[in-house]
């Protein structure tokens, strides 16, 4: 019965922010997940060079990692509406420029610059959405104790976007061309991301950028931020390493196109687990959840390493086993972002959310480059071992950080009467 009550807690989210907000924040993060694969397919197809396509995808990732915190800082200082609209327009223009450069045989540096600009200008819907839930909690428009539920929704939305974005690119590219896939991403950015920027919750963030209701403008907790960022770099490295290993296995089996489908199983199992996070008991504290999540990620990756790395079984076996490590991934993300809310004053919450998001992107790039190189020379086992090592390092980091993380206040909405809950439509 308590489990059913925990799942019913999701009903407080549309009551607080409106169904339209849930829709635009979910759909609005999909374009950002289309850029890397879209740029790889576009540039490699137009130039005939997979190396140049990989360079374009890397430029997009580097730009996204560098630009995310900048967008977050501007959102804190200038507001979500002007920053979000400017990012949506800039990202749309950069994607169109990338398509034009690739189609017209522009110099390589121009193509790479356009791809980097597209990454740098990603509107950061996911991190800014988390900042808005924080503002809703501080403004007492989110029901008491529902902030972790909101973070669970955000984690599930992230995982769904990571599955849907690349899948959408693949479908559109196969049906028409990679050019059409990137232009679709541009159209979604200009419409849905702009709608997210203009949503009424943006005004609430502006009001929430003052002092915390608990008393004063809390100082920045630098040590917990550093631990959380490094831990999410490890998680991103895990993603990049597993993807490189799976790509090698699929290509070796003569079914390169199935790599995306196998990797999507990881995202789907993660999304389902993320939706169930509200069922976890309150006694299972956030720092312990983070440590347990990384430990489970390492443990559940062992069968994947043994079968995938030693090439035991076929791609079907790989697809089944990759669902196991997906189980703790979204809960780890949910917990990390929930803890992050307590590390900085409310007026800087957009910045910290984008910093953590960029940490995942940086880790992904490290894992993809390192494991891709190892797999090309030595096969899939080193790539899978790199993923396992990243999970192990994340476990050690979160174990060392337990004392720092336990010192943070409980990052949930203040306990207020239900009648204080408002709604934004």
C-alpha cells in the first residue's frame, strides 16, 4: 500500500506545474540527444570519412560540456526566459549552419566550428527544468516531500530522451537523410525549447533566486559539488565505454545497426527504475543511496563484462544482460541531482545543475575516446573493463564523500500545509 502511495506522488507534479510543463520539459530535451549522432552521420556521409564524422561528434560533445555551465550561469543572472530563448535561437542557427557547411563542402575547420557551436548552445532544458522544480519547492507550490519525486521524473525523462533522440535520428536518417534528422532537431529546438523558455515557471525561478526560506543565503558547498561532479564524470565514462564496446560487438557480428537498439535497453531499464525511486524508504538516506547505486552498477556490470568482453553468447544475450546495470543508473542520477540542490544557494541552482550535466558529457567523451581506441586495437574486453573501472571509481568516490554528503540539509520542499500548494498552467 505504501508503494502505491509513493507512485501516486507523481500526481502532485502536474498539479504544481501543469501538464504542459511536463510535456515541454520531456520533449524539449530530445533535440540535445540528437546532435552527436546526427552530426556524425551527416559529416561522415557528406565527406566519406568516418574519422571526420567522429571529429564533428566530438566537437559537439566538447561544446556541450563547455557551454552548459555558461548557459546555467546566464540563466541564474539574466533569467530563464531570455537565456532560454537566446540558446534556442543560437542552437537552431548552428544546426542549420552545420547542415549548410556539410552540404556545400565547406572547409573542415568550418564544419567542426559549426558542430562545436551547436553543442555549446544546447538550451539545457533538463538542468534548467530541475532548477524550476527547486524554485517550485521553495515557493511552496510543490506539495511537501515531493521534490525527490520531481527529481525522479527528471531522471526518467533524461533516460527516455537518451533513448528516443538517437532512435529518432536513426529512423529519419534511414527514411530520408541525416540532413533531415538535424533539421528536425532544429525545428524541435525552435518550437518546444522556446516554449519551455517561455513557460510561466520561468518567472518563479526569478523569484526563487533570492534567499532560501530556511534562513539566509547559504554558502556554496564546494567539496560536495566536487565529489558529485567527479562521480558523474565516472558515470558518463561508463556510458561512453559501454557504448564503444557494444558498437564493436555489433560491428564484429555484422549487425552494426543493432548497436543503438542494444544500447537503448540500458536507457529503458534505467528509465523504469528511475520512475520507482519514490518507493524507496525515507530511512534509506540520499548519501547511502548514491553509494549503493554505484556499488550495484559495478556489481551488475560483471556479467556484462564476462559475456560481452569474452564474446560469450550472441547479441541477444548482450541485449538481455545490459538491462541489469541500467537498474541503478537513473536512481544514481536522481540522487545526485537531489543532493546538488543543497550545495548552493537558490540563486545559483541553474548553474550547479548544468555543471553536473556537463560532468556526464565530459565523462562520456573520455569513455568513448579511450574505450573506442582500446576496442579498435584489443577487442571489446578492455572497453568493458573500462566501464567496470569507472563504476568502481564512482563507488570509491561516493564512499569517501559520505561524511560531506550527510552534512547537507535534506533537499526537499519545506513541510507546509497542503492548501499552500499552488499551480502553474
